[in-house]
C-alpha cells in the first residue's frame, strides 16, 4: 500500500498551525474580556442597593453626556475624514502628496495633549483672549468667547485627533473604486456633488462606517481629554 504523501500529508502542518493560531486568538480574547466580565459580575451581584444607587444617580446623566459626545465626534470625524479623503484622492493640487500623509498624522497625537494646548491658548487667561482684551479694552463680561471646557470643546478635540480613522479607510475605498462609474454619472448630467453622493459615497459607505465606529470606540474609552476639560462621561465616572 502506497504511503500517504502529497497534498493530504502536506496539509497537516498547515491545519495544525491554524489550530494554534485560533487557540492563541481565543486566549487573547479571553484575557481582554476578563476585566469586563469582572466589572459586570460585580455590578450584578454586588448587591441590589449598589445597582439601584448607580441607576438613580450617575448612570442616566453620564450615559446621556457620553451619547452626546459620541454623536458629535461621529458626525465630525465622518465629515472631515470623508471630505479630506475625497479631496486628496480625486483632485490634483500643489502639495497633494504631502497632504496625503499629513492628514493621517493627527492619529499619532494624544487627544489630551491637544486639549491642553488649545485650553492654554483659548481659555480666559490664554494669549488669544488676553490679546483681545488688550486691543479692545474690554472686560471679561464685555464679550462672548467659545468655552473650551464644554461638550463642543471636548468633541472638537477628539474629532481633530480621531478623524484619520475615517480618512484612511475612506481613502482606501476611494482608491479601489473605478473612476468609470463616477465619470459615467458626470456624463449623464450629474454635477460633481451629485455624482459624489449618488455613486462614490454609497460605494465607500462600509469603509466610512468602519472608521466612524473606531472613532466612536476611542471616544467612549477616552479619559484624559474629558477629564482635563472637566466634561464628565462614563469613563470619568467609572474612575471616580
């Protein structure tokens, strides 16, 4: 009887390696889930008084503030990331190669550092408002200036750092698209905006949604930015 050699025998090491990879992935997932499981079990079985107290005091308020922040960041990152990706992919202007790379760089910048810099610049004692008062002679109550330590301020800081998630995935989706569909829409009388919204955007929608989801998860998990700006979310209330 002939020895079992060939494709069947050679396939065994690959199958074994696949099993090891799956086991390692399950182990890593389990290690990540253990802390969350411990928190859930502590909340469920730590006593009904604890659950009732949390539900009556902090959960509704901080859940609502977190939802507001998430909605604003999701909208901002989607708008900026998609617009920037379309601009550098479908148009040619001086410096486009530089912007293709530069637009992704904010992802490497911590959001809380950006919040610190903008607060130091735009807060009441900052250089912008100080210069404004020196030039006009106004007092602190004589003018209105946007408050950095607020919901819009926190959303702006996180949006400026997290939009590259959408930008990178949307740009990859636009690069994979054939220009034929877009040009056909233009030839049939669609305007540039009409062709974008009816052809290019729907084709890139899954990638854009994926990038926005990553930005949302980062927003929910963020602690440093919202804590520095004194804006309470679920992340800060869990810490306190």
